[in-house]
C-alpha cells in the first residue's frame, strides 16, 4: 500500500518541533480541548478496506473538536508479523497471522486509551501516523519520552478518541469492542467496483490480469466482516453500525448528522459547515488521491463509473455476488448502464434499516 511520505525537510522541522516547541503547542491544545462541549466520552473504532472513504469519514468525526484521532496505527505490527509476505509457507503464515490478530486489538486499545508509553518504540516509527494532526505528534516524538508524555496528556484531555484502520478484520476486534462500554464500531463499506478501481489506480495493488483472484479475496473479506457486524448490530445495536460510503457522499449533511447521533456527539453548526465545505461547496484545495476535499462528494464517489473497463466491472460483479446480495449493489448489464450516472446501481435491502 502506498501513501504520502513526509519530505526530509518536513521530518527535520517536525523533529525540531517535537524537541523545542511541542510542549507549548500541546498545552495550548489541551487548554482548547477542555472547552469543547460534548456528552460523556466515546471511543470510536472505524474499520473498512482501503480506498473506501475512511479518511473523509474520519475527518468528519474529528471535526467535532474534542476527538483525538489516530490514523492507521498497525503497519509496524503488520511488518513484524509478515502479514503481507506472500512467499511464506502456509503454516508459518498462519502462525504469524494468529499472533497479529491477537496483538493488533491490544495495540488499538493502547491508542484508544492514550497508553502510548505501553507501545513498542518501533510502533511510533510509522509514517502513517503523520496523516492525522493528532497522531502526527507521536510520529514527531520519535520515542522521546517527555514528548510522548506530552502527547499522552493531550490525548487524555480530549473527551473522545478515534482510531481508523484498514488493516484488521472485524472478528479479532469483537472481543475488544465488548470489553468497553464506551467503545463503538463504525464499519464503512463501499461498492467493490469503486474500491478496487481506486486501489488499482492509486496503489497499483494488482495487475488487471489478476483482477478475478484479487476481487474474490477482497469481497470474501468484506462479506466476512459484514456478517460479523450484522450479528453485532442485532445483539448490541448501540455498539456497532454499518455506514455506506455512497450514502455519505450523496447526502453528506444528513448522513453525517446520523453518524454523530449514533456516536453520541453533538452535531454543531461548525461541524455542519465543515462537512459542507468538504463535500458540497464546489470548491476545494485541489483533489488528490489522499486528500479529503471534494467539491462534489457524490461525483467523486462514482468517478470510477467513467473509467472502469466494462469487462473489469463484469468480473467484479461475478466475484462479489455475496456482498452485492447483502448490500444491494447491482451488477451492470451493459456498458451504457455503467457509464450513465443517472442509472442507480443499488437497490433497497433489509439491512438498510440497520445502517446509519
């Protein structure tokens, strides 16, 4: 998986900030956090697959002002556990994956409870942390003890906590979710055609010749996650919800308010303005693969329909039938239907009543 890596100049400035200026910056942020309105603290675990709208969704939650937001804490653990090593023999791979599924929820728990001093020092050498203005502070610290302590105090001063991850399946996280009354799960799902097209275009995750196998693997993982979340929603409706990315993109103000209601967060005029500016203003700071500014979020969510090859769309349709059946996504019958944005590729399903 590829992402933006901060330049050497930014890294150097950040390190100097951590050593010299960060304590004063953190004190000012702590002072601000104490004045943020909101109900009793909530912890949020946002889970999904890559290129499904999680950065935008996380930014919307973070806009509350009282949320400490950690961006993708798990890559160092994945590296240590060789999770993406496809050359490993099956038995060794299973051993490392089992260890990863045990250790990853523990690491997420550390971040949710601001226990940064409990982390392995290698865990903070994670450039993904840079993508949130909060967890970026930890990346800057580079395991400077006093700096980590200051970041911990900032985290503790925020009434709410958010961790976003695309690197863990839902089943290993269920126990963690049920251990904490104040922890809620938001599972974000996107049309597999949009997700897979974006993964190919942005990360070059696969070659088109391997699309069938990659689609089967992706949609099997999504279906397993969705099945587990549906069970949770039925047993603990206050703990877990599915959020459809397309719904957020089409009706950002309405759906973001529903999201806040589920989380128990106050949907202030400032949050509403933030959502409007990010999704409906027609403006922006220049759309890029990793940014979350979208002048028209609905157009951005369906841009794949103008670019995805028809034969590729048909392949994904064939491989993802179980996800389509559960979530109501419709296969395309003709190329004209694929290109025509007025044609809805989704139908209502019973699950819609359980979702945000």
